[in-house]
C-alpha cells in the first residue's frame, strides 16, 4: 500500500507525542478514505500488528504512540461532512481540527462545547478518545456528553454505527449483559463526579443512563476500535458574557470557595495563584491589575438577558467570600484578564529552573474537596523535593501541574514512579480521578488500581475482550498496562554517545514536549511554523524536526549529523526563529539547524551556496575595493548568459532575479565616522547636511546615535541610508554613520559556519563595545543582522561579557524614535501592508513600529507569516517553488487585497526582494516611509 511508510524518518516523526514517552512504531499509515482505513485494520489484524490511532498527537498521556502500526487520521480524514443549524449538529470525520468546527459553527452562533487548550490543532477523534474537556466543559459538558452517534471500526474490519439505546449492534447486548451483571460495582465506583475521566466510562451502559454507547466510547483511548465518523451536538453561545474576577488570600482558599459559585451556573471557573502571575510578569507579558489577594478565580457567566447576567454576577461576588471581586463586562478588559491565565499556563512548564514534564498534569477531585487536595498535593511535592506551578479548572476540581521530574538522571524513572504512585493514592483518598481530561495512556493506566477495585478493573478487561479480543488496538493502555516508568524518552537518551559529546544540544532538542503549537493553522499573529503552513507535513513542523533530532541524539533509529533523515527534516527550515518566540518550550530550530550544518560539514566539502552566499559579505568587500566594480558587476550580470552562469556558480535558482550592487553606503554618508572618533569626539550640534530633511523639528537634543550599516544595507541596492539619518535627526538625535567594517556573521550562521561567525562577532565586539561603554546607542538597519547581536551572539559567545552590553545597546530605528517620544508625520489616509522580517517579529518585536505607524494615522495591516525568501533559502536551487508557496500563504494575498495604492513596508532585505520578485512592487523601509513625509 502506498499509504504505508516504514522509513526511519516516518518512524522518528511518530515515535513521540506530547507525553514523556518514546515508542518507535513499525510503520505509519495515512489512509485517504474509510475503505483504506478498514483495509489497514484487516491487514494488521491478520498479521497480529498492533494499531495505535493518532490525531494531532497532542495528548499528554502517551496514548498516541505505539510499537506497531500508527494510523494518522489527521492527514486526510478531516472533512466536516455536514452541519445542521436547526438540529444543532455536525457530522465530522475524526481528523477534523476542533477550531475548524468552531469556525464553521460560528456563522450560525453555534459552537462545540468542550474547548481544550490545544483547540487550534487537536482533532475531534482525539477529543473523543480522551473524552477531552477544557475550561468550558463546566458549562457545556465533556466531549462524551456532546456525541449524538458515531461509527466505530472494530478489529474485524467492519464499521458499526453506535446510537443511544440501539441494541441491534452485535456487541451491544454483550456489553449490556456485562453491565447488568455488575450494577453495584458500576453504580458505586463510576460517575462519582464530573471529571472522573480515568478508565472506561461504564456508567453509560446503565439502564438509567439510556445505554448510551457513543458516550461510552468517549474516553476509551482507541483501545476498542477506531472512530471513523461522529455526529456531535453543537451549543448556541449565549449573547452576553461577563467575567467575574475574585481574589483570595491564597490559591487553596480560592479553591475552598468553588462550591459557593456553582449555583450561579458558570460556564467556566478557572483558578491560579501568585506564582503564575509572577511567571507572566518575569516573561515580560502584560499583567493587568487584579483583585486584592494571592489566589484568584476567573468565572465566566453567560446568558441572553444582559441585565440578568449582570445581576447574577453581582450575586456571585456577594456569595464568593472573596477579599475583592470585580465584574468585568468590557470584552477587551475581560480578554486581558483571561490572557494572564492562558500565558501562565503556557509558561508554567518552562519557568522552573529545570525542565518540567507532563505525567501528573490533570488529576481531579470533587470540587468541594479541591482546596484540601491542593494543600496535600503541594505538601507531597515538597516531600519529594519537586516543584510545579498548579492551576486549573477549579469549577470541576481539575488541577494542572507540570513537574520538574529529574527524568534524565539514573534514578529519575524510579523517582517519577514513586511520586505518581503516592499522588494516585492521594487523589483516591480525596475521591478523585488520576485523569480529569487527558486520559490515562502510558502515564496513568498502571495507576488505575489506586482508584478502582479489582472488580472494576476486571470489568475493563472483559469489555476489552468483547470488542478487541486479540488486543489489537492500543495494547498496554487501560488494560494490562506497562509500568509508568517504561519507555521514558529523556532517560533512554541520557547515555547515548551524542548526548555525552553534545549535552547542551541534546538537552535543547529534548525541550520539545510535543504539544504541537507549531502545527496550528488557525491561530493568528504568530510566525511559527511557515514551512509547515506551506506543506502541511509533520516533518516540516518544529515538532517534527525536533523529533528527528531527538532520534539522532538517541542514535538508534537515526544516526549522525549527516543522516538523510536529518537533512530532509531541516531542508525546508527557513531559520525564521518563529519557534523561538511562539513555541511554549522555547525551541529555537534556527540555532539547531546551524549547529547541525556546522557539525555535518566540519570535515567535508560544503555546497557551492555556502561558499558564495554564505560568504557574501566577504565578496562584497572585495568588490568594493575596486573603484567602479559594483557598477561593472551590475552591467555584466544584466547579460543573460553571465547571469545564468553566476546563478549556477552560486547555487541560485535560475528563476530568481539577482540583486544589484552599490558602492558602500556607509563610506559615502556625510555623517560617516569611525567608532573611535565618535567616542572621543561626540557631536555637540545637530547634523549638518545639504538634504533639508535632516533638519530637526525637536526643541531639545537627544545626543549621538550611531547607525551600524550591515552588509546588506551597505552594498546591495534596496534601502536608503539617508532616510534613516533623516528620521533620527528629525527626532532630535545626532546620527553618526559607523564607518568601521563590522560584520555580524549572519550568513556564516545560516550556513552553519559557526567558527567563522564567532570570529566576525569578536571583531565586531572590538568596535561596538566602546560605544556601549560610552552609552552611545547603536541602531541596526537590517532586522536579521540586528537580531544576531540581540540573540545569536549570546549563544555563540556565552562567556564573553561584552556581548550582553552590546546587545542591550543595539536598537531598531522604531525603538529609538519611540524612546524620543517622536511625533511622526501624518500618514492619514494611507494604507500600509507591513511585512515584518521574521527575526523582527520573533526576537526584536514589531510593536514599536506598529505603534508609530498607527500614531501617524495610517491604516496598518501587519502580515503575520513569513515572506518565504529567508535569506539564502529563497534563492537556493531547489527551494524557489517552496519559497513562492510560502509567500502565497500570507504576504501576496495581503498585498493583493490592499490594492495598488497601498504602501508596502518591509525593513528586511529578504522581504523587500520577495515583494519585488513576486509582486513587482517596491517595498519601503520604515525610515523611507516616514522620511517621505518629514517636512
């Protein structure tokens, strides 16, 4: 079958999910339709090959990895088959992403109730498998509560439709008979509270529950069959919403108050403590004012009567016992409050001094016992010398916490097992569930005996025997589980030769927890991951690349820096650094890629492009030494035969136009001066230049500012240095153009020539450090080069104290203009399409640029994605088509929609080239836009 892939690359990509576990599969299948899926199951059954079903692989429990055949339903089985607004139902295939369904329903004011935090990429099939919840399950129910019917593919290859109360299904009567023979066990041990997700939900087989077979399948973690289609219930979103923010002396005391809030019918009730807020603040995220206290709950109320909702909110505050309570009806203010909770949740796993892991991250107890459980849980962490930042869905007693288990240490698995075993007994003492929404998987299946009796566990085995007698589906999950410490991925790789020889690199790639934010296609405002957005392939995502690099570090499935699997995984990485900003665990694939290239070519010949484009600044300087050489080069390269030869020599795609050279802009500038002169003889009067734009409108002097002209801005046409001088002078600065030959080594970094990059950085530090020590600000022009000083240099020269001083003294033009409280010229009536360079958006921050443009009165559209050029990537032979495809994701549609009169803004040389090459338009830098209107 051509849908099967047993290559080492595919097996590496699917060897992990968002859990701590690593299980290498035998093969991967991506069926295109149900018939292929059925044939796969039949074939696997005939040869006894276990089957693991996988959606987005965002599960924290380890139930999306397995040793046999992993079937990916997200690749093709991802259609919304129908949506009925009157019946408020939708029929979906298992690979439908939850947010796709939400967007489809929003046109009719409908939504799917449960809303896990991974909604931008998790699939409905995966949600059914885990019985997923999220914050608003309090108001709308779990996934299982929202299923009308479903189709289940069983081990015999047949698809059966399951409906509530329908006993015509062959195995339905056997399940009913089993339930009726064990009524006492089921009625006393199951459905004791809303978040009892662990185990099989046998309560749905009871007569008083209507023999609800679809709801029963929810939470079975694909151990009984594969859901191939589901009809789900949609809910109407009430028209009015308020957020109630409540402050308490501590987080446990906030949890104590939960039961007083439930009579007011909250849709969501989330809790967190002071440490989460401190984490958000330390990360530089906005923290609006909160009610007095050190523990908080945010409660969402909804209704169709605005006055009734407001009245209910006031009554809730009065009954809450809080220190202070606010009712927030303004959507913007409410969103700012909820963002604290979201940011804190994302940072909780990476803010500790050591890596924090899933494994005990979603336990739940009845809401009336949450405060007591929280106190005991934090005491248990202390007893084991572990740390975590708890928060969670307090309204239903569900507690999230990623913990700094020392999994890489020799006794790490033992300590992990010891803690989770005690934690399981603790949650059972409080009448709770080891899982409240993520499922049991490999992380918790072996702990089920702490909360269920032997009779209940025997029922699980009997259910499995009815639907999957040959143990085909997800073996080792829920029934006959493996020990919780088996197959922990970081421990397995701790003693590999590459981990020992490159410990920092190994630790970095293992920071990826697999949560998959990089495979989201519905979240606006992020850069990550442009190559995945264009290809839709796991191998082109940050997570996929990290998985391949983990296997390279392990040295069992993929061997060596030069393996073809590693080459394929990194081939389409554009080094955008989007993951460094957007990834919750801070994966920086651009730096990993540079390291891999550096190691790969350390003792072998490099590609031509590394010796041409990788050494571009060197060739530019050689060219500039000969008077008239730039013009001569342009004339020669304008001849087709020489242009083709130049492209072939440089490894450039023949379809890519070549840039034009210019004489050194820095040496020709009237404001030119070497660093030593600037430090020794600072300017005391405004810049004097013939260009009238250099005259300042400010009434006071802001002092010297040094413009560092990078290699791209210096000798390649496409930007106007005089415009930078103009706007800085207009803001009251004394611009000085640095004549010293300072190269940041960017092209050496992107081609993995790191020793050469370090040499250039050290030489640059010799020039730039005296300026920083003299408190003379330095302005960078090219965002990618400025980023090197603010980011890459800190990594490449970690022991050089000068780097941090220079980094703090390196600014963008917009940052300097904003610091001067500059009033920009009016751009009212102008539409601007702004394409931030990826490094600008990811590392430097585009906020100052956007604020200046908006203050000028312009209508600004900020393109969120990558332009696709990406330095040498977009011109290299073999990458042109993909570069164009990436440009069609965001940039080109934004330009077309804005119309021919719109101003296109792009500070990055690559971005301006892409606009010119593909849209036939000239993009301007921020300085050029403003300088055109400075009086």
